[in-house]
C-alpha cells in the first residue's frame, strides 16, 4: 500500500493510521511519507494478522484508518474489522487480500503441501487456517517452541546443516525500527518475532523436497539445545 492508496481512503497529513508492527514496515513507511502517523497494534497469535480488538484499542480521535495485512496468505478477521469500521466510522483497508494466489493451481498445490506438512511435522507449531478464513500459504510459517530467538535461531542453523534453508519472516518489528520507534508494548508481536521461521514451500515443490523438510524437522524434534559458549 502506497501513499496514493492511503490518500484514497482519506488519510491526510497529521492523521493516525492503525496497523500491525509485525510485517507492517512498508505500510508504516507509506504512512510516514504521507505525513501521517503510524500507530502500532498487536496481532492475533494464531493467524499473525492484526487483532481487531487491539486495533480498536489503538483508535483515537485522530485515527483516519486501520490497515490490516493478509500475512503469509492468511486472511485477517474481515468481519471483525467491518464491525470496527461501522462502530468507529473510520476506513479499514486490507493489504495482500484475495487475489490470484487464493484460486490458482499454484495456491492449490501450496495448500496440499501445507496440509501434508501439518500432518507430518512434530516438535514445532504448524500454521493452521483460522476457521472461516482463507489461507493461501504464500509462506509456511511455523513457531519454534522454547526460549524464543536463541532456540529458533539454533533450529534454523540445524535445518541448514541438513540442507533445508529456512528464513526468519520478520527479523524486526516496525515499532522497533529507527524510523518508527515506539514505546508501545506488543507481546504477541514480540513472541512472533522471536519464534517464527518460514520453511520452504512453493507450488512446484517435488515430493523429495517436501520429504527433506519433514525429515530434517522430525530429526531435530523441534527444540535444539546448544551448549553455552
């Protein structure tokens, strides 16, 4: 979402825009570029999407809009945001919503691979579609349980040593970046930043590639304990 899209929904200089810090950097940049102020709210732990209740709690008299993200292909709580928009009388926009990715053959294959991974992985928290909401699995993001970032990073290194390249989807939330630094406390956002890891998933994955991911994760059992240095 750029400045023109924000302007189209009524955002002007000096307004506030409520958005997620987790994965919301580009939107926050666009808000700042328009002369408006990003106000960060927390996410739902299951979906990683902006929580309508948290967004509602961040609304003030200066709020012009709320922007949610369909993060990693998971649709946000559209019904909840529609109720917020009616009650508060403000615009609500969604970024990364329904598109080709939700109906294509590639999306169907991603869902198939994701379902298989969900049934086979152990020791990690797999992504599950929220009931009544679409999930296109544009990324397959797990949580690695344990002691947050140290254990997640150890797990990532161990996967790499087994030939599986996994990436940290959101290394730093927007509210902790210099351009948008805020003292707001977002516990679910912080947990997601510390625990999440995106495993390989795309529509063209072969059975061998999928099974390599499964075998590597199952061999590690989720938590990787490393000796203190």
